[in-house]
């Protein structure tokens, strides 16, 4: 990424390299998925049909409307969701599986098999 930015004349700090691994199937943890949701909502609200020229123009308009504030709010929302999820990581939840059978369970099973 740094090479592409540099090759295209975009200044960047080489120390900003950070790979972010996002869990699959969790769009609420991925800012770009939220931005695409905004795009889809705006395009769907226009009910423009399938004219690709109009769709292309509307996508360009949507891209122009996504400013730093939109990105900041979207990223902040993802951070809030992450914090909410983190509350559940350290929960000490007791989960018990009873492997013993009681007499009533055995009798119930035997009764139902006797009917066949």
C-alpha cells in the first residue's frame, strides 16, 4: 500500500502500516460496509431503475458526499460496537452439561420404546 501511495505521488508516513484483520460476516465492525450501506440506501431511495448511466452518476454523487465527518462518525460507531462486544469477552459464564441420567429419564425412554 505504501508503495502504491508513493508511486502515485501521495505522501504518507511509512510508520503508519497496520494490518487490521476483521472478522468475516460482521459488517458492523467494518466501516466501509457501513459506508456502502449509506450508498445503497441513497441509491435505492431514488428508485432510478437499472439505467447504469444514472446509477454511475448517482454513485459519483454519493462518493462526493462522503466527507471526513461521515468517515469519522462511521469509524466512531464501529469503535462503539467493538467496545460493546468487548464487554462480553471476559464474562465467566457457567455452562453445565449433566451427563447422568435420572430414573425418570430412563423410564420415559423405556416406556416409549415398549410401545413399538
